[in-house]
C-alpha cells in the first residue's frame, strides 16, 4: 500500500476557493482504480492549511492517478492559490493488525 501525505498553505482569503478545488479533486480521485482512501482536511491549528491523506493499493495505481490530466490541472490550480510551495511525501506501508484485535 502507498500512503500519500501532503499539505498546502493557502494565500490569505483563498482557503475556501482552494478547499472547493481540493474537494472536487478528492471526489474524482476516489473513483479511480486502486484508490483506497483520499481526503482533504482543514488543519485545526492553522485554518489556511489543507492536509491531504491518501491510500493507494500500489505504486502502479498511484502512478496512473498522477498521469490523469485532471490531477495535473489540480496541482497547477492549488499551487496558484498557495502561499508557499505545496508539500507531498510518498510512503510504502504494510497494514498491520491492531494489537489486541480479535
């Protein structure tokens, strides 16, 4: 499984616009093959910061996601509303059972 963590700090007064763009991207991405989870959240400590959490079945599914033209458009649109360069990190993970789970 691939986990993607990202965030963007929006320009003053642009958070609602960025959130709307992000929510449309999330809804579209959730329908892609291999997408296990895709969400955008407002940082409770910094309301100008949008946080993205994604889980993909494998690297091939994520690479397909990045190749979709709408994904590239999303990156350009969200970057234009950012106060600083958006951040993204990719992590390969293996899901483990919760300790004590029956």
